């Protein structure tokens, strides 16, 4: 899978995904200090699923109807790297077939998938 990992999601998530064999582009490297709309547009052009902690992506996708290949929003109480990785692993295990064209909200113990089509 192809992911764009937002700065808010952290480098540990990017490394975890890359170590799992995924094509990962950290936003901090590709688009340093870009605004959310630019990140969403860039990810869409490259068919990358965004991984983020920033709920502004939900506003862009659902209120302004900006196109996206997919978004995984990590809404965590425990923001440690280990917990972020644990939740990302659960998303990949439980929702790998639904990542494309979906807006996924992942919390500890709960994952919600909403189609963006």
C-alpha cells in the first residue's frame, strides 16, 4: 500500500509502515510545512492513504468534498509511539481491504470505517 504519513502521526508510524513493506512518504520530507489541503491534494495525486492525528482532514474530505485516496485518523488517548504503532497494526489487520476510498477513525479498541465514495 501507498501511504503519506502526516507530521502529526510521527516518524515511528512511518517507520512501522515502511518496515512492513509499504510505500511510505513522510509529509515532513515531501512537503515540509505544507497546509492540510496541499497534503490531501498531493496524497490524492499519488494515490496515497493519509495517516494523521489531525481531524482537520475530516473537514476537508466531508465539508469541502476534497478528493482523497483514503484517510486514517488516529484519535488516541495515549499518544506514545508504541500505542500509535499498536493501533496502526490493528487498522491494517482489521481493515486492509477497506483502506482505499475510506475515512477511518482509529481509537484504542475501536475502528470506524466510513466510505468516501
